[in-house]
């Protein structure tokens, strides 16, 4: 083991987002209009976003959690229905099912994509399964063709959680347009950010109509106040025009880092599938724990060197929401007597085992920002720190 010094970067990496005059002008335009409630700016943004992804319809909402909830409501999914979700995702991808009184059923992920696969989905299908929520984590597309074919064959609805995947594509077609509904986040940290917001896309006129009614107290059935504001839409229109250029920077940075890390045994940049375009909301770096130690150790040492790396998210089935010590007032749909599958459920979701994604999340994967204006110099700094740490931790 070597004790060679690890280079330390004392300058913080640039933050995200960087807002400018165009965003200021958009906000001033809305304020001058005296119209803050959803109106013309929202309608314009919806049309522009639908055109961008190649969908017939788009509907703006207050955030992507609302969007996922609306998608399930519009598809009439609820009590005693099961929805297959990945453990590797943000909590909203599964909590939205609980919000509809449905039961989230976790399935393991594929090692190549860290997303659900047709095989892992099919293993979890029962006669109560109504839908799949497919997440394209960190802008890495899932393998869509076999998943779409499976959902069609088994009569399942497909919701794409594309919160990280603005501008990503699979075989030339935009992510978010393969399912019945695609849901995108517009949160502060996302590649297309408006502060907070979300947007849904669909090609189905009936689904689009249901989304419109349900987001705006617009129907005789239970509906919601899930509208987007004019301010968010105006900023979104500006950011959409910059999205491709911003994604190009992310891709260049990820590819630069990948080339640099290729020379370091035991670490590598995870790459998207062939025939896809990944957009690297954050770049994922895989560490071989048997050669250079775990990703958690690596990320901690990178941060000490001034490189803002983080251990990746932990599997969602361990989250307290799915393992309550005291049952909440709203109840737990997977424990209800009217849920026909309750006898197959463990006492706690944390008792379930998903060996592939648990291994990657617990031991192998860390994240690194690559957003603009991060550039080649930051990638070289990161690679130098990776090299020194890998050499010191080599086994």
C-alpha cells in the first residue's frame, strides 16, 4: 500500500443552476402581466415541451411527485392494485402508489442499467398487478423494448419516471414517450429546473384530459390543486431552449472522466446502453470493492480532497415509510384486510432481498456532478484524486 499524497482541490465546484438575464426577463414579464396563476405561459411551455419530446400532450404540475400521483389517478389505479417499482429511486416513485391506496411491489434491478428489466418485472407480476413505474436513474435509459413488449403482453400500464432524463433517448426516441405517461421533474437540482415543478407527457387524449381535470379541481370525482405557476412555466421556457447545450456539457464531462478513469484499475464510469443517449443528471462511477474498497469509503476520501462525490442512494425498501414502527393514521395499504396479497407480504419491506441493487448501492456506486459550468479541469482534478486514492487503497 502506497502513502502517496492525495491532491486536494481547495476551490468549490460551480453550483447548479446558474441563472441569467433571460430568466430574469421571463420573471419580469410574468410579474408585469399581473397573472401568476396558470394561464398563457403554462400553456406555451406545455406545447413547447410536448414538441421537444415528440408527444401529443403535456401537462404542467407543481412537482413530479404530484405528477406521479396524477398519472396513477388518471389510470384509475388504487385499492388492492399492485404497482411494480424499483428499489433504486427517489421515494416519490413508490410513495405515489401509497397516495392512491395501492401497494408498491419492489423488483430488483438489472446490473447493466441499474433499472428494472423485463425479467425482474415479470417475476413480480400477479393478478393484482396493474402498472409498472420505470425509472431512468441519473439519466441512464432503461432497456425499454423488452419492457414495453412485456407490459403490452400482460396488459399493464407503463409510467416512465423520467425525472432525471430530460433529453435522454432510446434508439432515437425520447425517454418519457414509451409509456402511457411520462413524468419529468423540474426541481432546482434537475437538468431542466424552474425551482420546483413537474411536467407529464402522453399520446393518449383520454389520459391527457383526465390529467387536466384531476390537477385543477376540475371534475366530479376527487381532484387536486396540482397546477404549475406562470413563473415556473416562464423560467421553464427559457431553460428548455438551453437544455440540449447543457446536456452536451454533461455528456462531454462524463466522457472525459470516463477516459481518464479507464487508466485506473478498479474504478470506471458507468456508461449508458448502446443505441441510447444518456444525459448524466449525475455521472455514476463504479468501484470494485475487492480491489479499491467500497464506494462509500471512496466518496468520503474524494470529498476530503475537494471533489464533491457522494455515495449513491440507498435502496428504497429500507425507507421508514415502508417499515413503520407505529402504523400511521392513514394506514398501510399492504396490511389492509381487503388487500388480497397481504399474506405474501413480509412484516417489513426491509426484510425483502434485492441482491443486485443492494450490492451496487451498498458497495459499488458513487455519484459525481458534471453539470455546466463544470469543465475539463474539474474532471482532471477528480481523476487525479481517484488515481491517488485507488493506488493507496489497492488490495
